[in-house]
C-alpha cells in the first residue's frame, strides 16, 4: 500500500510517498514559494539525481497537480499511475479538544476541523487548503488527518488548565494543547521497541529540539505534560521563538515603549530565541561556530538554551516521579553532541551516566548512556511522515 504524506504550509508543501509494505520512503519532495515569484519543486529519490521543476505555481492545487505529475514522471517518478496511491495522510497542526486521534477526512469532518482554525490561524488554514486541493484532484482516494495536538490530549487537567479565569477555558478554549505530538509519539514508541521494553512500564522525557523545540513527559506511553502551550510559542527557548516569558513584557513594550501588538507578535515569534540573544543566526550551527570563535552573545544564547532544556527535563522527571529514559530528536537533538551534553549537565543525580564517545554520533538510533547507566539516554531520529502514514493505513484498513 503506497501512502502519500502531505504537510502543507502557507507557501510550501512537503511530501513523501511511503511504501507501507516495507515502511520505506520512496520519494521526498518540497514545493516552495507557492503563489510567490520563483516557485519550484524539488524531488529526491535515493540513488538518483534531484528532479527540479521551476514553474509558476499559483496556488496549492497547482502545487499538488505538480507533485502528482512528478510522482508519475517517466524519468524521475517512482510510480506508473496515480492509481497506485492508496491513501493520503495530511498533517494538521491543531485538532483542538475535538481530535485526540487521527481521523478519516470527509467533507463533514473537514468542516469541524475548520472550527479549530481560530486556535492556529497561521498553520491550520494552509493545511486545510492542501486537503481540499487533494480531495478535488484525487476524489476517490481516502484521506486521513493527523493532528500535532492529538498525542497530548491525554494530559491531565492540572497540566493543561491555565491559571486564568476559568471562563476563558470554557468560552474560548484557552488551555495548553501542545504540539509536535506525532514526533513525541514516534520517538517514545521507537525507544520502547529499541530498549525491548513495554512502553506501559516506561517513564520517558522526549526532547524534540529543532527550529521549534518542545519536550514531553511520556508516562506509560501517554503524554502527561508538554512544554508548548496554547500555541507553539510557549515552553523552552527556540531558534527564533522566545518560549515562555513573563507575559508582562508584552504590556510593557506596548504601553511604555510604543510597540504595536503586531510588532510584539513578530518579535516573540521571529526575532527572539537563539537569534534574539546571539544576534548571529537562528541556525544552531552558525551560533555554535560563532561561540567557538569567542562571540560572547552566541555563547550566552547556547547557555540559556541548554539551561531551559535542562530545567524542563528535571521538571518532567519530577512530575513523573523519576525517569527510565531521555530521548533526543529533531535537527539539534539528533545532531548536536554539544547540546545533548550541556542539557544533561548536572542532572546525573537522576540516575544516568553519559558516554561521551557514544554521544559523538549524528542522526542515527544510538544509546548514548553507558552500559551501566540505570536511566538510559538515546538519540532517535524522528519520522513524523512514517507516523502519519501508519495512522493513515490503520484508519483506512478499518473503514
Ligand atoms: P529541524 O527543525 O528539525 O529541521 O532542525 C533545524 C535545526 O537543527 C537548526 O537549528 C539547525 O542548525 C540544527 N542542526 C542541523 N544539523 C545540525 C548539526 N549538525 N549540529 C547542530 N545543529 C544542527
């Protein structure tokens, strides 16, 4: 069963075709600058040269038409006809309280998914535009929506209720939702598999550290807390996002310093975090290089980042009453031995021993604690696309 996984942003679209009989990714692609001058599609198949199409791509429907064409292209494609695509799995950022599981998408379901748009005005609308375009172009192919928030719907109330007037929760749905759920679910399950343990017996802290960063406390296979909140702005510091700060800063900037709300929003989402403190870049590699060359603010940015992650790991070990394992994933978590080492510094009392030599690996599944370590530390590359494809196949098979 070949499953197409689509992750639609406002001006970009990522896709993969996964052969679910082997769980192998057959092709990965990216459409960029949709609706903007200079739009292009790049498609990669292992062992072959990249396929790049530069053409006008007016909207998401155009983009999906181009993707389908690239998949069946005689020279660069991987399938002979669109009929080989058995199902499509779509990433949807926000499922609100309504969706604690993935769902088969029908016109009717889509309407209720649209009701979650107000909770994620930047992310959900493009996801839905992508779904609608696919439905039009592939009317007979079953489609599934997989939500970033779903895995965290198991959080207890004390973890997700904000200390605000309760009516704000009742009337407007203001609460912690959490994001990156597909990734936290994938790496925690993979960890249990690699450790040869039943996930029901494990207390795990999963650290998804990429451009966006979030941690989760996963107890018995369920998310019981996570660091992102009502939106993906909350929690630990990130590449350009501030993470959680004293909310009074916002009023101060607006009332005392003449900022507009829009400027503050932009500042918190796009100009803060590692970029904001370092003044160098939001890319960890650049900041690490600058720190190594003696740039004090770059060094400070890394120190603050590692401090925030360390404090969050400790907090989750606390709420779970101890831990069995810590997992690092995503761009920084999978690749940066420095970040893993520094984020764990001082936490050895939790019962682990880091193996510095093993910690030097990049981008592969590896235990990085010593053989004698009671608490295990692992690097596990995330695979959100595979998780989406798995949910898609499971739901389609039960239809
Ligand atoms: P993601 O959002 O998961 O794609 O992660 C992007 C982040 O991963 C960026 O901040 C990159 O700088 C970081 N990253 C990628 N490769 C490395 C590496 N080798 N060392 C450190 N950070 C890396």
